[in-house]
C-alpha cells in the first residue's frame, strides 16, 4: 500500500494553491470532487480525457498544494477535497472554483478560449 504525504495547509502559501489551480484539468478534478459532496472518489471516477500518467501527475500537484487528501483502500486510491481546511485557510476559494466558467478543454463555457 502506498502512503501519501499531505502538507499542513498552514504551511502552504496562497500562490502554491493558485498555481495548482491554474490548469483546467486540475480545476476539473476539484469540481468533480465538489460534485461528489464529500464522498471520496477513485481517480478514474473523475471524468478527464487524459492518459493515466498525466492524471496521476495532476492529482500529485493538487495533493502537494494541500487541496486534496488521498488514501489507499484496497487496490484503489480514494481522493477527497480538504474542504473544511481549505475553507478555513482560503475562504471563498472553492466557491470561486465551482463557479469558474473554464472547462477541462481550456475553453470557457461560452466557447471562447480561456486566457491566463
């Protein structure tokens, strides 16, 4: 069983969290976890059209930024949002991610390309 490291959010600077959320695929992962309403998901339960290695990389970036928590359950790695901690240390962040108009393709929901 693999053990994952999770930083204390008090040690994670805002710029690290924002950098982790700068990728549309990672935003899609967070949105998928938000839609799960507190239920942990296996990484393959989050709908993304990317290869397994890229998916693992995105989950690792989110984990290193303190956004998600991952634990092993049998052969699955179950991931959940660190919602309570995020809301305490970065109030409004998850609400902003949930309402962002960018989808995983990098386009806004109105069809225009998202800009950085």
